[in-house]
């Protein structure tokens, strides 16, 4: 049997590929190679440089080219990735590909990883003084007026800097340097509160060992200060720290704080970054030069040869779960890495996931609490506004309007939270009851009045607003319900003297637009903000003292077993926006269900008690985290193809499987973007038992004749069913 090189290739197949060793070059696991594949070639990762193949030598082709002089992925990452592909039932090649920045998945040499600085030339100084340039070019000259600047600092201050540099450099006005890190000023740390000190001490005592911590602290309780103190300690020992955040929208504020405080370069890894920059940051982490790395989900794959600490901020956030391709969970993967690397890992949240709370209860994580808010007067007070049989003006109750009026009269700011974009969720004919549905999803279309459009929030189908009812021809089409756009209109009418700002995906398509809007609010002037989930997180607005939450009742009736947990998290996170600074905050929650047990327990006893009650319910009915799930999803243009595949899939399970099955059945959204969707849920109390059945089953699924007529996938620990 021939000795072969076993390679992971980025194709959605649950297998590795064998090649003959190259004629030239030494091979090690973790290196990239170019290999022939089909009619072309692909870049793969060597998983095993000398395996034994059962394929006849004559049928194997040799590796075309060895791309890396040394392994790109080290032993720890290779092992973790193999484990991850196996656990999440992924195509191994896709798991390895996810770990590499896009630029490194191409057969190109590594980019230059030296730090990049820019500075003015003498001609540039004259041009600046003469004011001869306009726009971004002039701004870039101004940014460089005080001396050389690092590329990442420029990117943060002036998103368009790269294009400006491309104009100014050939004109001889600015020049690029690479240099060893220049020392940056180090900010003084805040004196930590007693609780913060205790948390830092407890975590620091586990330096150099694997130990998970849940840092449970309300928003504004100073979790970030705790991370900073721990990162400082790791730096002092020459160790690397990895900080994951759920969304890059959260990162600019955090980044500024880290850079100001730590006096070292902070590398950023997220998907909005130019590919070259991302590869550079990744390689700098791999070489150990980068000591502090901040990133979103995929940054969990950053190489950490000198690991000291891993932090997952907002650990409850669903953004950590990848929902397509390689469906991994970055928090869970980070725990596996922390164990392999032998470092403490801190999961921070004001609203911990039920999974993490269960892990605390089981003794697997140690809990640390921050109860006080050091910089704020008080935790905000949450009140229920019972709107049953009240007159609502565009969805706003009289009590809520009065509270808004009082707040802006004091010169303070209000956030009206509604988790729905657009003008109205439904457009209804008053004459015949017809309503506008998405033809591809059979769900109501949302009216976007500003654009005169009807839009599907599930598939982005768009159509013009009909002038008359298409069913009966009558003219009376009424918008039903409130989206943020309609709330904005209502609030402008009610409070014409106060600026009303809508902050959602539509008004803030560009990241700098969002930052700009927020910067305008860090003042003492009154304002009313209307926003969606985007505003629920992280942003510090010192003059925001009232949060009004409307339209959360839908979450109380959802069939998704996680809806209660999500609603509690959302309410607490949104409420946390109020009273972040010295002024006390107030939160109003408008509902038709003032006696709902979840709302009652949340308001009377806080998130911790509500979460405990939710956990007890899950335990009673054996739902995760007290059981484990794998979801088989399938979709196709024809319903029959989905049904046939799922029936065959259920029949392909071993007769004695001893799992609980739900389905085959239609997905909660049975039709989406014109494709029929169905699912089959596998459940077991033991993870090992579930995987033991699922692994061979997965191979059989790929061979089913009916599999060719559908798109299908397996999701281990799915978070939306
Ligand atoms: P979290 O990450 O829990 O939301 P932060 O660390 O962002 O909390 O802290 C919230 C606010 O409190 C910030 O403005 C921060 O500067 C301030 N803060 C945190 N710790 C202290 C402290 N020990 N003394 C004074 N202010 C603090
Ligand atoms: Zn009609
Ligand atoms: Zn649709």
C-alpha cells in the first residue's frame, strides 16, 4: 500500500484526500499544498504527511506544489480543527478553510507582516499648510501632521484612508515605512472596585491552567475593566490574549479603550476587514508578534503560540454560532482551545446563556459576579406599563408618552426600542381582508414607506406598494402594526421640537454612519432614538436616561423553546442602555401581558432568577442543555423531494437507535425564497450516544438517491429550530 499525503480540501464532502508525495520539498502537517482536483487545482492543508492509503498507487496523483516553508497551522490548531470537524459533523476541508483568512486560502506567498507606518514628506507638509487637497486626502494629511501613524490607527480614524494614500503616495506627499513597534503611551488603569479586584485575582490565580470562568455582571458593571487588567497581566508575562466580541459594531469603542490603555498594537480580525489586512493580523498572531487580538466569531481560529488568556464577551450572543457551512459555535470551540492551550477562559455577560449557567451549576465553570455599577448612580428601575384597553397612539401608550415628554423636558435622551424595521409589518385591505404576502415565503411583507416598497424580511423580495387592493380593487390599504419607521414618524409628530433619530440597518448601512450618529448623541442635548436590536448592545450614551420597550409581546408566544431566554436577554440588555453614567435610568416595558410569569420574575427578581426558572422548565421537559440535539435540514423547489429525502433519512437510522425523534416535519418557515423546507430532529440525553448514531448515519445520508434532489445539512446543537 502506498505512503501518501492526506490533505483537507475546501469542498463540502465528509472526507480527506490522498495524494502522492511531491517530487520536491519537505512536508509537514499544517502546511498548505496545491494539488490537482477535477480539471483544475485546489489549495489544501496537509493533515497527515505520511499516511497509508488503500487506494492503488496508479490511481493517485502527486502534490503539485508545497506552498509553505513551515506549517501555517500549528499542532494545537490542527488537533482542535480535527476535533471540531468531527464534533460538528462538518466536511473537514471546510473546517480547515474556515480557520484560514481568505487571502491564505489562495496559492500565494504570505503577505508582508511587518507593521506599516505612514508619514508626511516635506512636500506633504507644504501641501497640508497650503490646504491644496480636499476631502479624505486633506484629512489624511491632517492625521499625519503630528508624526507617523500606524495603518490600523489610520483605518480607525478615517475609513477611506487607503484610497487617499493611493493618491497621495505617488504624488510624493506621504510615504510608507515598516518599522519595529514604536512605543505608544500607556494609559493609567482605573482603580478597580472590590468586586473587580476579586474577579481579577480569582482568574489570575489560574494563570497557565485551563479553567473556565463565567463573569456575570450587569451592563456597565465594569467587565471590560476586568478583561483589561487581565490582558495587562498577560502582556507583562509576554503572553497573548484573545478577546472575542459578537459584532464588529461593538469593537470600535472597545478597541479605542484597549489601545489607549495597553500601549501595544491591538490586532483586529473580522470579516469587514480587507483580506490582506486580515491575513497580516492572523500571521502576526501566528508569529507571536501580536499580543492582543480582538475579533468576531472566526477570530476563534487565530493561532496563539504564546497563549495566556481567552475572553468571550457577551457569551450568550447567537452571533457566535455560524449558521451555514461549518456550523460551529465559537464559544464552545474557544473552550476546547483553552483546554488544549492550558489557559483560563472568561465568558462575560450580563445575561449568561442557560448553557453556561448549567455549566456553573454542574461545577464545570466558576462563577464570578459584578453587582455594582461603578460609574453609574443606580441600576435602572424597570416598570411594566399595562396597555390592555388603553388608547394607543401609533402603538404608544399615554404613560409612555408622558415619560418621554418629562425626559426630554429635562434635556435628557430617550430610546424607544422596537425590534422590527420598516413602517408596518402588514399591509391589509380594509374592504376584503387581503394582505400583502411574499410570493416566495408566504409570509406578510413589511411596508417600507420611505422607499414606497413592500419587502420580505426573510428573503429580501421587494415589490412596489399597490395603488389599490389587488384582490378587490378597493383603495383602502391599511398599514397594520408598528415598525421603527412608523414609530419615528409618530414621535416626530408628537415631539416636533426634539430631534428624533432612527437607528436601524436602513439608516446605518455604513459603519461610520452609525458611529457618526452615536457620536452626535454623546452630548447633553435632548433627543429621541428609535432603534432595533442594533442599539441593544454595548454603546455608552451618558445622557440616555429613559428606555421604552414596545412590542415584545410576540416573544411571549413563540413556539421556539429558546424564545423566553432570548426575550429575557433582550429586555435586560436594552434596559442596560439607560442610566449608564451619573444620571439615574428608568425603563418602561409596554405589554398586553403584565402577568406573564417570565416578565414578572424578570422584573421582580432580575435576570438570574428568570434564567433559573427557565432552566428548571428545560430540565423538566428534557430540553437543552439537559439533552442534546442534531437537526437535519433539507430544502428543495419541490415539497415532494424534501418529504422523500427526510422519510428515507429517518428510515436510514439504525433500528435500535434509542434516540428521540421529532419529524420529519415542515420547518417553522416551511417555505422560504421559493424553497420548501423540512427537518428531522434527533435528540438524546447523552451526547456520546447521539454522535455514535449520527456519524455513520451522516455517511449513509450522502448515499441516499433522494439526497441528490435536495440541499441538506446537519446542525449539531442547533440554536434555531
Ligand atoms: P461592562 O463591560 O460591564 O459593560 P465597562 O467596563 O464598560 O462595563 O464599565 C462601564 C463604565 O464604568 C465605563 O465607563 C468604565 O470606564 C467605568 N468603570 C469601570 N470600572 C470602573 C472603576 N473601577 N472605577 C470607575 N469607573 C469604572
Ligand atoms: Zn381588498
Ligand atoms: Zn420572502
